[in-house]
C-alpha cells in the first residue's frame, strides 16, 4: 500500500521529468522564421534607468526543529539581540533553539518604484538549517549599494518543495534552504528617477545585435519621420525627441514601446546536461556530415554462494564465495548522412525516429560542433 507522501513524490518527479523533455519536444517542432515580430518594449529599454540590487540580514522563525543548530552561533545571538529590544534579556550563548534560521534576504528595487510599492524578496539560509519550510521572515531592512534602507521585507516563505522524515527514512523534493516571499517587501524610499526634459534619448537593447539595432531605428523613423533615430552601436539606438514630446518623455515612450519590430537572433543551441534538455533555436543549419552513434554498456553482477565442507571433515569451514559475472553489450550504431544546409530540427526528428535519448542527442550536437558541421553557438547551462 502506497502512503500519501510517496504518492505525492512520484507525481512531483513525473511532472519534473515531463518538464525536462519539453525543450527537446519543442526542438523537433521548430517551424518559425528566424525573425519574430515583437514589441520594442520587449527587447529594449530607456538607457540610464535600471533596477537597484538589495541585500539584508534577517531571521526566519516558526520552523519545526529544522533551523540552525548549536554550531551556528550568530542566529542565536541575533535572536538574543531582538529579545533585548523587547525587554527580555537572555544571554545568546545560553539559547538552544532549533526553530530559527539566519538568512540573507535579496531583491531588486525597480527603476520607477515609489514609496508603498511591493516587491518580491528571496531568503537564503547562511547557517546549517536543514529546511525553511513553514517559516516566516521577520521584518528585515534591505539596503542598496549606497547603504541606505530602501525596502522592509517580511512574511511567510514559499519554498516550492517539501521534505519529511528523519535520518535514512526521509524524503526531500526541491531545495529547502531557499524561500521566496511574493510581494513581501514594501518600498520605503524609491529611486527618485525623474523623466526630465531632454532633446535626445537612448534606447538600450537587452541583447546587442547590429541587425536588430538597425531595424529598431528604421521602425522609429517610419513612425516619426526620417532621421529621428539612428543606431549608434549594436546595443544603442539614439532617438531625437520630436518637439511635441520634449516636455513629456513619458508620452513619447508610451508611443515607442508598442511599435512592432522584427529581431534577428543568432543561431543557438541550448543544452542542459543535468536534466537532458535540448532547445534548438530557429535558423540553425548544418554542413555536410555523417553521424554514427552507438552505445556500449558493461554490467557486472555479483552472486554469493555458500561453500560447505565435505561430510565428517575435521577442519572444514562453511564460507561465502562471491561469483562475479561480467556482461558487455554494444548497441548497434546507425549511420545518418546529413546533406549541406540541413536544418537541425530535421536532424532531431530523425534521431527521435531512431530512438535516440536526449543525452545521445546532446553528445551528437557537441560532436557536430567539434567537427565544424554545426553552424551555431552552443550554450551549456
């Protein structure tokens, strides 16, 4: 009979396995052209306006004896300092509590965030806590690079996993020492970024590309007239602000951001060897090549037999004798010929038809790149 915890784990693992192969399934179905229509706001932003990284130190309480233990002294000292502020004086070295955990809290302050806005924060254990499951982050000030407090964060943690049991009889799903507090940070002091009057603004591409920058300038010129914008480099497009918008840059950005744009992305193959995921970008092409991929497996099994002495022997002993069997199986290697200009998604479909696993496909991709036949960038994450 399967207990509910084991059944839940099986369902969770099955879902994770399905997600791991989604990238490979998408790779076989790539049909889109290399240039996809997007909005300007999806690929570019106003230069000079950026978010601020935030960092703070805090405590997570309410854990079920999965927090920091005796060797992490700073979490107990932090608790003693907090209790002292409430009039309870307890020496830190005498506190023996496993329901708290010291954490570093991180987040980002958006460019135009104002006082009262909410941001997401992440709490990561810095001690020897086993799990932050069920914990609550106490009020923690988050500071920017200048040392000033911008956000106060607190709230219950969302772990995205679970764990149970002790010792050798335990189950854990996902990482339990990092949690997230959605909208758990309240902005105290905003950035104070103001869109003042300007005659020239610059748009920064999130992924620099000469072709995309030129197309971005062309899209703006088609909307506002010739010579309004020009590509300064692959990451920057300079826009001359029309007279009607020099006192209202917000209205200009509201008109620029929805404009359609065709981007030009480099041919790229993304590989995650830990999960066996392969994602093939559109436009990837192959040179002429022939691929043969086989598998060799070696299995060693050990069987223990009991050897007994003959009847009525004087010095005989009963001993356990290991018997080892070695089995070598080599899979049949199949040769695939790839003509010049073959798309990689067609190759992936052919390999799927042959029964190649995602890890087999990863090995073939890397071999094609080493042979000079794969004309794309391989990104391993």
